[in-house]
C-alpha cells in the first residue's frame, strides 16, 4: 500500500518538474512577444507623434504588461525630471533596476541596453525589431520541440525512478 502511494507521489513530483520547465519556456516566449509589442508601439509613437521620450514611454506603459509597464513608467518619470544624467545613463539604469525579475536572458537584456544608444533613429529601431522577431520565431520553434520533451521526460523520469526504487 505504501509503495503504491510513494510511487504515485514520485511520478507526480517528477511530472510536476517537467511541466514546470515547460511553463518556464512558455513564459520566456510570452516575454519576448511582449518586448516585440513594446518596440512596435515605441516605433509607431516615435515615428508619427514625434513626442519626447518621457511622454512616449508613459503612453506606451498603459498598453503593456508587467514588468515592462513599471519599467516604462519609471524611465518616463526619470526622463521628465532629468536629474540623473543623459538618456543613455537613465536607460541603462532603468533596465538593470526594473527588469531584474523578467524572464529575459542575459544576452537579451544586453541587446535592450545597446538599442538605447541609438533609440532616436528609426532605422536602428527597425533593426532591433527584426532581431526580436527572429528571436521570437526561434524561441517559438524551440518551445514547440522542448515543451513535449520536458513533459515526457518528467513523466518518464518518475516512472524510471519508481522502477529503480521497487
């Protein structure tokens, strides 16, 4: 009786680990898609309204999800006050402080930081959007292949562990 209960718990725990890993991949993909949306909005606002960055960031913040909403609001407020230095310094500081809890990888955060150098040029913004689209496409393909793999490995790992222990 206790062997069966233990076996079910082991299989359930290992399955949970596999499904959790699958969910992490999905969260990363959704964050990249949110970044893509954010930069599409940013490009259109800069292109058509030609408003200052502080206004643009605060306007876009109403259309995106956390943590990017808070990041844009914080950056917009810092730019409005202009007490902390140049745009580049505020941009870098805001990214490192406000996007700590995002699911973005280190190289993706570095790309965000570097795009701030030439953010006022639409061409560089277009290039970054193309890079993000490519990254989203690759991440989506990886997610499709690894999602079932993670889930299956969790279940099969649990079954294998039960067989070893019995």
